[in-house]
C-alpha cells in the first residue's frame, strides 16, 4: 500500500522516541498496513508496548538483557543476540513482506557497538522502495542521520526522573 517508503529517525536525549514510533505503528495498523517492530535494547520484562502490539496483532521480536543499561556492562551474549536480531531485521526488511518496520533502539545498539553501524546503513540502502523504516534510539550516527528522510531530535527540557520520581507502569513503560 506504500508507494514510497521513507526512513525516519527518532533520536536525542529526550523522552518519546519509542512513543513516536508507536504512534506511527498505530496509524499504520489503522490503515491495514503490515508492521514489524524489532526491539534491540528492551528485554523480556513486561513492557506496555509489547502488550499493545499483541492486542493490535503486530508482530514483534525483542532482545535486551534487563541489566544492560550502559556500554560498560556489555557481555559477549549481548553482542551475539544483537547481531542475531540485526540479521533477522535485515531478512525482514529485504523480504518486502512489511509495509512498516521499526528498529527500536537500533541507534543505541550501534553506538554501543552491539551491532555495526555500517550494517545498519546497508539495511537502509537495501530496503525495498515500498517499505517505511523507523530507527529509534539515542546517539544516532551522523551517517544514519544523513541517510534518513526525516529526523527528529528529542531533547529533554524537564523530566520527573530528575526529581527522583520512578517510571510509572502504563505511562512510562
């Protein structure tokens, strides 16, 4: 149904990158488009996004160890799983079976050397013309930004976490 798929990037230090992508997912599903969401950094703990995607019938795949919060505590298994997830994403993108594919936190995974930035760029270059691709996560590489059609850089102006308030179920995760 999409004739000209674009590449969108949601990056920056502010909150809302995944939320922006999920808004696009909702619109796409509303129009009957086939969607896949690949979560690179969010683990198997309960996430509102997973529950909502299940309710919408949206295919999704994830990897991310719950304790993986910094590039300083990356394990060999994290790199292996992230690479496997990237290969899955590459196959999905090249298949042409999806109208919209979201690679959530792929920018962060690349910045932390879990996946090679060059392979993410190749994925962008080889996506089918009629597939929309959204890449989220902090630290988007300049080459990714340059290759994208739309880039939103979210910045943090004020956040409850700064006052010590925890994330709230259903609103923040």
